[in-house]
C-alpha cells in the first residue's frame, strides 16, 4: 500500500488542530520547513559536484545499535562513538544533511539551538542538542516526513489506528529508507574523515533481515532490557516531550488513554517483531549480538570485551582504561528518569503477558 506525502501532511495537520487546538502555527511551520527542505535538496545536489568522493564512498562494517527507546541504546552508541569505534550522526547532520550546507551553518549552530527540536527533549533521560549523536531514525522525519517518530509523537493521536501506515509488512519502504541511510552515513564519514559508522536505529527491530541483506557486513548490537522497565520509561520519554510542547497531562483523558494505548502497543510490537525474526532464523546470527541492559550496568568491562571481539575493533590501552573507569561508574549509576506503571494505566502482569516471548527468549 502507498501513503502519499500529501496525505501524511494533511492527516498530521488535522490531528494537531483537533488534539492540541493549534491550527495556524502548523501552517507557518510547514511553510518554513518547505523552504528549508528545498534549500537542503539544492545543496545535497551540489555535494555531488563539489565533493566527488560521495560517488565512490562505501559503507563498510557498520555498527548498528538496535532496541527499544530507553534500553541503553543511547549510552552505548555515545560510548562507542566517543571512544573511536566509528562515527555517529549528530542531530544537526540529520536535519541539514548536505556537507556544503553544514560548512556554512556550523558557525551559527548556537543560534540554531533556539529552533532545534532537541529543546523539547527531557534531560532526565539524557542530554541532547544539535551536536549530540542521536538515533538515525529521526532523519526519516526530517527527510521524508515519515517513520516511527511521526507515528509515535503525532499520528498515534488519530481516532483511527494508523499503525499500518508504518508497518513494513503492510507498507515496505526499506529500499527507500536504507538508501537514505547510506547517503546520510556517507556524508557523515566524509565530514568527519571516518571509515566506520556507528548508528542507532530502533526501527530495525522490524526490518533486520532486509537490512542485513543490504549491508551484509553489518554488526548489529540488539539491546534487551526488562519490558517492565523499558516500556514505561519509553512512554515517559515520549510524553515528556509532548508535555513540554503541548501540555500532555492537561489534555482530555480519553485522548491521552488512546495515545498511550497506541504507543504501548507499538513498543511491544517492536520487540515481538525482532523476536519473531530471531527465533525463526530470518536473522543471520553471525551479524547480531544480544546485549543485555543488566550486563551493561553491572559488568560493563566484560560486555565490552565481547563487543570488541564481535565488531573486530582493535582496542588501545586508553580505551581499555576508559572501559574500566566506566564499568565502575555504571555500577553506581542511578537514573533521574522517573516513571511508574499506574501513571500509564499499566501493571506488571499485563506487560509480562504481552511480552512473555521476550522474557522466555531473552530475559529468563
């Protein structure tokens, strides 16, 4: 099935108007974004003229971190990027995806922070800014006005369940999406003078077999965390952003409940889709390493030994020292990101039942 860009835009506009009572502001933002996108498209075309290495650059041995939001993906990605495993995509590189345009805008990045989507992000989860390495899934929203960010933050409010718009089994955009990631990552590597990308894609939970077919040398680190912890934390992350933007907890209860139910089901489905591909052997086991959140927090040095071997990274003594220091910090870490099940109308039995396959295969 096809869902046109025009249909996604109009549907989103109506949802924002009806749900948040914002009718004029989205139009103004929309015109602004159209102008920005046209400028970006123009400069991306110029990239191929003035940066000929784009024609021959290859994505080799990418490290891809996959898992539900709040399963430890951000911490692991930023640690690997900071310590030389590869290059990560910064938020501003996803938005302003032309290398030439980035050279022009870099001096005024502090000013652009004032109109950055990152300013709505809760710092209780993790600090973010335009220069922070973030999930590459966000680029799907900026590039195509599509993807799970669009569904998770806005289209989940629809009275009609629009999940099928974003279900790869119903609407398969993997060829378009993977080609875009390849184009984006080439630019990141050229800009940073790097050779290997370290990306974070929670959407790959549903499309890992197709991704491995596109990038057969990819190394996927799949993050597993107890659903009782990861699901309400993920809900809290999204609703925290929406509360800053629209006053989520002041909206009618019936709308909030419908939204939370939709988002909860999507977060469960992300885990189940990967589980189904994993247990059905549709995923090449040589391309995937299961990373458990508890091990990352309590035995980080041992986990990193496994990751180093799995990814084929050559560790320096400085890296080994940093791993040891981080391992000690992890054991003492206490998150400021607070949440509870009752706030979202959930309970432990419900989550354990809905995610029983996850517990049987990955947790227990």
